[in-house]
C-alpha cells in the first residue's frame, strides 16, 4: 500500500500498444501511483532500471521484436537484478514455460493477470499494491495452465509440434522432418525452437537441447 511518508508507489510500464500504454498510465494516475516511465519494449525498461528506481514493474508478455515471451524473460531478469522489486505481468496470453520459472521460487512480489479478465480499476490497483508488498496475484487461468504443465510437460505442445518432436525422437534431421511433413525446413526450425521454449530447455551452451527434448518425449 502507498506510504504517505515516502510518496506514491513508483511504477514502470512496458507495453508495445500505444493506446493501451497511455491508458494504463492514466489508470495508474487515477489509482494514486506515479508512473516513473512507460516504454514500448522490455529492453528499454531494463536499460533504464537504475534511473527509474521503481517499486513495481508492469509488463506485457509479448512485445517486440519477436512478440513471443519478451515480457516474461524481462521479468525474470528484473527479479535477478532486484529481488525485492514487485513485478506484474498483464497479458492476453498465458506463457506457461517462463511463467513457471518466474513463479517457481515462491518468493512473492509477483503477479500474472489476463488483460481481458480485469474487471475494474480497483482490481488492478489492488494487484499492483499486493505485489509491491511481496504478495502474489495470479489469474485462475494462469494457475490452471501451470498445474497442467506440472503434470505433463508435453501438454502445451501443439499437434504440429508433437509431430515434429516424435520425428526428432526417430532421429530425423530438420530436413528429414520437413520432407516427411511436406513443410519447409524454416517451418520445422520454428517448431523446434518453440518446443525448446515450452519444455524450458534453455541454451546453456553445454546441454544438447535436442537430446533432452527427445528424452522428455520418450518418458511420456
């Protein structure tokens, strides 16, 4: 909650939609927060973190350049740099792989809400205040996604990704998979990258992610 002795909560925002970004700034102002900065991408938010000195960072999940998981990756980096910083993800999507990594520490100060399910300004205000105080705020749909992933790591794969992974398990190269599925090698590469992301197989420089993905498939 806002401490009158120190002033209003300082919020930084990363949202690529100009209209939504400006709308959120106005909502934060109405809620009594101070928007220290608002950015169109997560990289700029990270670069200016020491200057803005926020209490809470609010980020979209999918932002430039790839519109996949930039916001969640930035949130993980934010918590690494400043473990006591509150982080609230606002998104239209549930990005289960990295959300699981972000929430797995159980340290609190973290929220993940779906934009179209926020019913009121009071709900948004409450979420920002709760994460600033070290609480956790999760949309029920996010909880369901994380629980399903915990029980089956392959559950989030699309049918095409499952086909690609099955052919990987047969020892086929990307070119061989492309020929088998009658798609381009580039399409196969995109599916393989997505499989690695969804199975939380980071490129550590040592582990062979292709082998680890196949092992996960064979253990199903």
